C-alpha cells in the first residue's frame, strides 16, 4: 500500500486556491481597480488633454505648494523624531510616558479636528488671531498654516519608527564608544546614526507620503485659494467638484504615482532593513 | 596604589547598590570582583569607568581623583558583558575605533598597524573584514578585548568576561586572559559570579555581597580562611552544623573545639563550617560526629560520601578513592566524621 507523503502543515489544494483567490480578488477590487481607474480616467481624452491638465498654472501652483510643504514638514519632523526617540530610548526621565502618548496624539485625532485647532488658535476669531492681525502676520488661509497643519499631522511617523528600534538596540554601543574616547557628536554620527539609518529612512518616507497626501487638516486651514493655497489633494477635489474629470484625475494620477514610488522605495528599504538587521543579529 | 576607591556609595532609587566600598588595586594587578547577582559588582565597575556617578566617595586612578574627568577622557578599557561590538563595523573597524576618534587622529597607516598588532595578540588575524555577527561568542569576546586595549588603557575593566560562553570556551579563554595579563602587565579588574573563574585567574579576589565587600584576599586566603559565613558558603561546598558557643568553647554532637575569639559569649548559638574535603571518616571509638553513610558517588579519582548525623542533617565528605576503599565502609554503615579544619561563627542556623 502506498500513501502520498503530505507535509503536516499542508492544506488541501481547494483551500489553498480558495484563500489565494479570495485575497487576490480583494486586492483587485479595492486596490488595483481604483488605481487603474485613476490612470484610465486621466488618459480618457488622450495624452494631449492629460498634459494640458497637468501643466495648467493652478495645477503647477498646487504641485509647487505640496513640494514646499513637504520640504519643510519632513526635515522638521526628522529632527524632532530623532531627538524624541533618542531621549525616550536612551534616557529615563519623568514624564516619559506622557511624551510617548503625546507623540501619538496626531494619529488618534481626526485630521479635520487638527485643522480646526489651528483655525481656533490662529484664525481671525482665534486666541492669537487679533495679535497676529495687529502684526500683519497671516497664518490661516495662507502657506504657513498649511505647513503647520502638515507638520502636526505627520509628527509621529519618524519617532514611531525609531523608538522601538532604538529601545531594542539599547545604549551599550554608545557607552562602548564613550569609554573609547568618542565625543557626543562622534558617537551620534559613527554609532547611533548608522545603526538606525534604515529605520530612519523608512520613517522619513512614510512621513513624506503623508505630508504630500494630507487632505483633512490642510483643507480646513487652506481656504482653497486657487494658485495660492491649494495643495495637490485640494486641487483634485476642486476640479472634481467642477466636473473637470480629466483634469482631476490627471492631478490625482500624479499623487497616485507618488504613492507607487513610495511603495517601491518602502519595499526596497524593508528589504535592506531586514538584511542589515539580520546581519546585525540580536544576541 | 594605582587604582583606589574610597568609601564609595551608590543607590538606584531605594536600592542601595554599593555601600561604603573602599578598595585598592596595585599597578599590574588583576583583581576579581566576585559575588552573586545584585551584589553591586557591576555597578562598582561602571563607577570606576565613569559610566555611573557615585553618590559619595572617591575614585582615584594613578593618585588623581577622577570625579571631574569625563568618561571619554579617562582612558579606560571596558569590555562589556555582551561585548557591545559596533554591529555595522567590521572587526578591524571595531578595534580601530578608539584610535579613529582620537584627537589628533592618527594616520590610517598607524591605525592599521595597531589593529594588526592587536588582532595578532588576540589571535584573530585574517578576520579583519568579518562583521560581529559572523563571529562566535569567543571570537567576539576577543575582538571586544582588542578594541579595549587599542587605546592603551590605564585600567582594563571586564564585566562578566566569560559569562555568555559555553564551558569549554570559558576555560580556554580564562587561561588565555591570564596569559595576556602576564604579557601586557596591565592593571585589570573583572567582575564574575563564578568562583572558579575568580580563583583561577585573579591575583586577588574581592568578595561582594549586598553592595558591601565581605573579604579581600588572594585566592588561597579567600578559599582557606573565609572571613565571614557568606564567603564560606559562596566559595565551594561547605557543611553547616549548628553548635553552641560557651566561654571560648564550641560544642557540637560528639565534638568540642576551642574558639578563643568568642570567649565573651556564653551559651550562644553558632554555626560551624567545614568543607567536605576537610572531613574524614573513621570507625571505632573516639572523637567525631556520629554519622551513618547514606550514599556514595564516585567522581573520577575522588569519592563524595553523603552521610547523616543523629539530628538527620546531611554531611558531605570528600576523600580520595584509595582512602575510601581502605575504610571498607558502605551505605548503611556507621562512622565518625572528624574535621581537620573547621570554623565557627556566632549566629542562628
């Protein structure tokens, strides 16, 4: 009598195929199809219409504003994220758990509420509104407000990525470097930074994706002034509401393209990250 | 005295890690801090390095108080328990780190030469380009040591240097460390909870318990003349026998021995400590604790005999196989246990 050799963890073929199909179908309907639609609609009237929509002055202004916002918000949160995770992972101090909770706050607050907070603080009727108006400083319905709201919303990305990593690594290597005569700057540049570089890059990437794609908070503080305070997501909404579908989807396709690039970079980084972590070992 | 601690205290919150420790280490000496976990030995080591600040007391290196000298300027070699090698650097980069961060920075050729010399010393030539994860525990240990030696430290501190290694590698590295110390003549302090390690490697042993020094002495002194009950129990096997101390005499079942140092005590409880190999067995009448042989274990050339006294307390005896055979005893037979050397301390059992 012969018996088929079956590995104990193997499921029947039907189950295997069924599960795989279900997963693929889900991904297809909820991820691939919408993404495909974006590009299909954008090119519905041919490449010329697409190019015209993308090179529209308002669209270009929106792109410029989105890039400027990200260029300010990401470095700020990079510095803050490294500083906060360094403090949390390497030192014990009072209020540490409060700081950890505070870092998470932007994740738990709805972006629209975040935007409203800034309007209530810095808007004309807000707490600091009269003072700001008296000194001719315009935050709300202007670029600074958009940057502020974006910084707030993307606050946790870098820190959240680094804190567990740095906690796991501990501070023995830093202590070793210190005993060997390294200065604080040398310890950071030669020991700490190389150990966290992949995690840091990963956090920055996520932070950047969110900074460019943020809608809710930015929508509240922007005021939707075309060519001035519209970021790309806001521009998409306006165009769509005006039934300019090709233009709306063309700008949206740029954002979608950005998402795809981020995804690819993230996958690549995770690969490198896993490799170096495996090489670094955890003994 | 080259390295000196004076009345050092250190507490972490409510926990008194080190209390009133004073210690002097001569130049070129290798000293072991021996004690159970939580006895404050690692804290003491970190205080010497400057990684912890003492609450009170002084640390002197070469006669200078180092309180105002930052860790990075103390020129101390520290080998961490888990080595703390830089995981993203090769062996050569790890060993050369202390030179690379030095100001003024030595030339690349000078660093390379020094790294080569050290890797030769720790027998790790040909491994320059490996990463720490590609090394065995013993090899990592030796890289960590080479890295610490690269800065030509004034004192070498080692935290549980062999703690994470398996028995065979431990033994090898232990001998190797001793030889390395004899060759380089460096002043060293190492922390261990393994008495065998301390006794085999160190010139002097400092036994610590609950943040205090119990005894300081050569391995022979520590083993042969323990100063406190703790040291007796911590180093090697020992039998504890309850006894009475009365005006300079200690009495236990079948035995009386003079304890002139306690002539002030009258009818006080005490404990007599005797090592298994300091006990002999005899048959017939005479002095000695009456015991019954219960169990015999052959351990190579020697024999361990488990006996019970009248009170039901177990007494371990160790002797050579030849001697045991000559006695012609076996499980169930009666005998007298006669101590060759015994030490009595006052206190409840």
